[in-house]
C-alpha cells in the first residue's frame, strides 16, 4: 500500500542501503540475488506512520487529569505535571516511544519541556523531531538571555541525538509565550534555523484570553502563579494576532488550529504554516473540530498527531485516524479511509518538511515501512485502507532506513520489559 500510487497485490519492496529501490509485484521486482528476502506472508506493507504532534514526556498521565473544557483542564494539567520528577518524565518518554513504535509509528514530532524524547527516540531507532518547549513573557535582555540558554540546551540535545533525531524548539502557545520572547526565538541563529512547533487556536478559551483577557484559561494560568501572555496587535482571533506579531514563520508546525476561519486559513497558507489535526484531544477538551477540508482547500498542509494520553490516546496513529474520520463524519464530510491513512503518512510528512524522504513507498524515499496483518474477515479487497485502519488489524513489524526496529517479539533495539517496569514504577509514584 504505497499511499502514493495504487495498492499492489502480492507486492514487495526492494531496499538498498536504507532506501527504497523498487516497489511492485514481488515477481516483477529487479533481481537481487545478494539481498536477504523477508516474507511477511499476508501482511500489508504501508509507509511508516508519521505522528506530527505528540508529547512523549506525558506518556504516563493517562486518566490522571480529568476531562474538562480546555481552560479548566489546562489548570489541572499544570498542577498535576508540576509534581512529576525529571526521572519519571524520562521513564515516560521511553515508554511513549515504545508505544508509538508498537503502533506502527516510525517518525514522530515530540514536544516537551526537557527533551527526553531525544534519548527515547534514539534508543528505539525511531526517526524524530524533538521540540524543546520554552515559556515566558520575557522581553529585552531577559528574553535574549533565556533564548540563549535554551539554544545551549538544544545544542546539547543535538549532541546526544542519534542520526535519525533532530532537535528543534517549541514556543509552547500564544498564551504562554509573549511576542517579544517568540520573536527572539525566531531571530536566534540556533533556534530560528531549526524546526519550530507550537499549539495555536486550540480552544474557545484561548480566543477569549487573547481577545478579551478573560475566561477560564486566564483563571487557570493565574491559579499557578503566572500571568497569561497577550498579543496586542491584530485581532480579533488568534491567527491575526500572531500574524501581526510576526510569529508565523515559514514552516511553523501549528498543532490544533480549531478556531480558524477562511481568512485565517489564507494567512496560514501564505506563511506556509502547517497544521496538525489532533481530533481526539480536541473532542475530549471541548475545543471543537478543526475545519480540515476548508484548510486544505485554501492550500494549508495538514497532518495528524496524537497529542498525549493526558488528553487523548496513547500514540496510536491508526486510532487517531479513526477519530479523524469520526469527527469528519459528524461535521458532514464524507471521510474515506484512504484519505485518513494519507493524512497519517504523507500529510504528516509534509507538515514536517520530510515528504521527499517519508510518507509513501516510492523509489528514492527512505525505507520506513510497517507491516500490518489485517483481520481475517476484513474487507481487504473492497477497501484495503479500511482493513488497515480496522482496530483488529495488528502491527507486526516495522523498519526505519531499512533496519528492522519492530518484530513479532516487540521493539528490536529496546529492552521492552525493562521500559515497562520503569514506567510502572514511575506511574505508581505519579498517581
Ligand atoms: Zn500538544
């Protein structure tokens, strides 16, 4: 199932030096006497899933922050996570990477305060972009100093990262990062030149905060002893304020983008800001539903992300694709499984600016491949993508750069039981 191009029956992929050399019917592939052959039986080969927005450090927060409207949820989340030690966040990140891999993700974009995603993704053999989060309303020399220190932390993380892991920055959101600090991030030669991700226009509460300085999100931020950031220019709405503040850098990865209209979409497209759809989290936190069809029609690149178990599922992109289909159906669109799978692969690869290397099985791209065994009674002939997204289908193997990183026994490069034991102890402490 190449995603780009038709489904190939009895297909095969020829890999050389980590790169896809040929895709087609197995018997039509070029001869490769020197290469070992792996027969996956009745499994379907798909491109490795690409999670364009997640938080590995919050892998153990599932069920610990009560569902509520966004502003109230955020207050609970900040209070709850403030108690989590760095060691427990590191154990969580390792567990999150294991979960992602077992669900067929081969590339993920992580955001977190500590950068523990770097070690977690490197150890698992995953491809990743880890965005180290920065917060604050600083301006002037204080902002420059904070950004310089953050750049040093990013450089140190890059030194520790494996060859498949890049390290970028995340100014967390417009309500936690003010325009002066955001501008310093973009102007910084280290941070501004790398990948930049954020959360934008997620909830009605965020709009109330930015437009009127009121609402439950203001109360939540004050309740933890801080003041919300404000963006005085532009408005109304989040996107026009960020635009007026110069925050919409080309290539910016913007998670959520629920509270957007057609004018906002045109601005996002003009600036090449890419959107990550997180439908499960948006539904749980009463944020609404991102207008994906409208964004795409106006030229915005859209991918898919799982966010974290604190507000959604556990790094399962096929589950998130089913949520995307669910919310699309509720808003009257007619979702088809092929489009959902394309958003979870090619769409997310475009969001990360890596679609020349990832997201489909075509010659010249990296050999990031997942094998999925459909349920025996799945409608494989009628709708193969639906059979792949069926929750009964099982991820049975994964390769990154042609290197097998998941097999029937679990993650090849990881000590899975040790990671689960570490996560169990951490979860006991967090609860
Ligand atoms: Zn998020």
